[in-house]
C-alpha cells in the first residue's frame, strides 16, 4: 500500500475569461479531455531524461500541479518481464514518485490502482463550529459511526465477560462495509456479490447441528429474525436550491437521522421497517427521524439496501445522516448529526431484538 501525503496532482478548470458565454452557462466538462491532471512542468520532466508528451507535460501544458494525492497497490516482478512492458505505457514521473514512496525500483512495480483525493484535512465551520466540511463524508461518516457503535456494543456493559450484556445477547451483531457502491456494486467485493447471503448461510450453519436439513432451517430462521440498517448518507435541503426537495420531506442539517423512502424501490424502506427506526428513536429519547421522499419530477439515487434485501430476503430500511454537496470534493454535514447517528446505531444493536419481539 502507498499513500502520497504531499499534494501531487491538480486538475485545473478553465478560467472564466477564456470561456464563451454558452460554456459559462452550461458549465459542462468533457471527462475525457478536461480532467487530465497536471503532474509536472516541462523543466521537471526534462530532468528525468524522458521525451516530452505533446503539450509539454503529463496530461496538459502546465506550470504547476498539486492538490490531490494517490493511494494504491504495488507489486513485484522480474526486471525485463511483463512489469517492464506494462511500465513502458505509464507516466515515468508518476512511477518514479510511487517507487520512491514504496522504497522499491520502478521495475518492481507490476501494476497499481491509484486514486486522487483532496489533501486538505477535514475542518469545522460555522459561527459555532456546527458544521463539518470534509471529503468522502458519503459514506465514510456512516462507516465510522457503525464501527464505533459495534465496538461500543461489544465492550460496554461488561461485554463478553460473564454476566456482561453481550454474553447474554442471542443475536449476532455485525457491520458490512462494501466496495464499489458508487459504481453499481457489481463486483466480487461489492454488495451485489454473494458475500452477504453466503455469510448468513455459513454463520447459521455453524450454529446448527450437523444435519444439512437442520442447517437449512437455521438459515431460514436467521433470515426471518434479521434486520438490516442500510446507512448511506441523505440529501439535506440546500438553502440555495430548496425547490429540489419535496415540500414536506426536506431533511435539515443537525436535525438527526433521515429515513429514506421510494415507491420505485430505490430504497429498501417499508412502512414496517421505517416504524422500527422511529420507535427505537422514541424509546431512547433520540430526535424523531426526519423523512426523505424525492420529488416526483426528480431522479432518485439508490443504495445497497435494496440489493442486500433482494439477495437475502432480510428486512431492511434505508436511513442516513443529512449532508450537502454529496459527491463533491468537499462535502458538508452537521456536527450534531454525528452524535445522533452514533446514538441510533448503538440503540439498534442494543434494543432491536426486544422491540422486534413485541411487534404483532
């Protein structure tokens, strides 16, 4: 693994002075032509002894270029083999930087998967520091809170010690963090893979007697008793674009968790599963969950909730914390919502079974 912490690349936009009126109005970006990052200027490239690309720099003509870094994987291969053939098609200066960070020779890098990200750290903002600005709040905020809630559930109240809360827990509490949700989840490590369904089957079978028939019955019973909180982030009402939200379903920052519903099954929420979230919040004196329903004339994103529910048959509900600028390089959410989300997830682990047994 490699993480290049210093600013390394920049994708500069075209200044407004060089745009036509139509280009300014459209604010259109050609993803093939306009998103090539700048790595170095011609002078720096010349120091490597490599020929210059057309334009004098990697990706574009440039004088400078720093603001995103990369993280990925490096491998090893014999010099003169396939690694060298692959490396010949790569940018030599980038290979040099990655090799230096790894402490290896360039020829030892067999392949990599690198991602750009904003090097600016997260920051609080607002008159009372009530907002959090950061990259990748969608969906690292939910992943972080879910992890914290599971750790708390496993350690508080005596944990696994004799007489501890977890030792008396009849359920298996877990979190599942999948890759590739933003590109469809259809991968070996995405929510569209058999991972979740297979995990339920194998865990259930391990708790059943050796009879295959009884193991199947155990799996079916486990599915019937299980419940999934799908916790992707939610869209808060944007103060500059309030018309983008349905009038009475506009989540606000710092007002707590959001239940997301969609009649086209873009979300997994049902009346029953949504009620469970509201009741858990009520019993724990948490803020009443907000509600989000997309406008009838607007498209709607989706989550892994419907994917998991359809693949396993497990009940599910889509909830999330409200945020602005989703998928922007720098997103925004309310600080109080972090506490509300953590409290809800802890309540779910602790109190769901008792509530579910009371439902009729």
